[in-house]
């Protein structure tokens, strides 16, 4: 899960860098993009890239939180069942 979080984080940074470059360089091709089909709000390619980077950053943060919760849960000590010497109900074929 950490690998997926790292991939989304790197992708968000790269998309943000590309969008920031497009905005700062005033990159405006001949066509304009409409945001969700709204004809009154035309966005440039750089603005679309910055919005995409924001969405990717949100996904990366969620993935990091899930990865940290998963690793914290797996680091906890043995459960009461396994500490008491009782089998956990899993066999070798189910593991």
C-alpha cells in the first residue's frame, strides 16, 4: 500500500510541476477547455493540470493515511487468542 501511496505522491508532484510551468509560461493553445461542460468557465491547460494535481494529492494523502493505519495495525502485539495458545482457525492451506 505504501508503494501505491509513493506512486500517487510522485505523480501528483510531477503533474503539479507541469501545470505550474504551463501557467507561469503563459501556455495557452488555440483551444480552451470547459470545466465539466460549463461553457462560461474556460480553463487553460495549465489550470487543468493544477486541478488534476490537486485531486492526485488528495488521493495520495488518503493512501498515506491508509498505509500508516495498516502498518500500525500490523505492528500490534499478538491477539488474546494466539497468546492463550488457542489456534487462530487458519490452516496452512488458508494462509
